[in-house]
C-alpha cells in the first residue's frame, strides 16, 4: 500500500541520511505533481517549500543568480544544473527520474558524499 511504501522510504531516509548526524531533514517529492513520497521523521514540507524546490530545477539560472528562498531563509546557490542544486548553509537538492530529493544540514559542506 502507499502508506507502507512511505513508511519504508521514510525509514530509509532516517537510516541512511538522518542517522549520520550530518543531515537535519530530508524529503522525496514526486516531480510530476509535487506530492510528498516520503519525509524524514518530524519533517512536513509545506506547499510553498515544495514549489521553491521545483522552481530551483525549472529555472536553475535564477537559482544561481537570485538564490533559493526556502523555509524563511535565502540560500546562496553555488551550483545548479539539471540533476542537482547546492546552496551555502547546507541546502542540497537533486533529482533522479521522477523524484526530487531535498537534504538540509548545517554541516553538509564537510560531508556532501553522504547525500550524493
């Protein structure tokens, strides 16, 4: 069932990213409609946050020049292309096939291989 699948994916996010201590929260978002596929425990992205993430991929030039406004903060984009977006202060986005994935962490710049 979809709920069981979300629980399995949420557990995977928790076990593989959150448990490292380098990632504060993460989510998997379906690219086609912006629906939430899975989130780390305790994180519920808003519609505004999902839109901001989708916009970063749709207009990577704007993401690079204007930054990414997310969760009340402006993140300076240091890299944006078709598959990933990296911003200072630990905002990392990447997309694979039909999903966007968000990773947020204050210490991510020292351990980016954890998420890539």
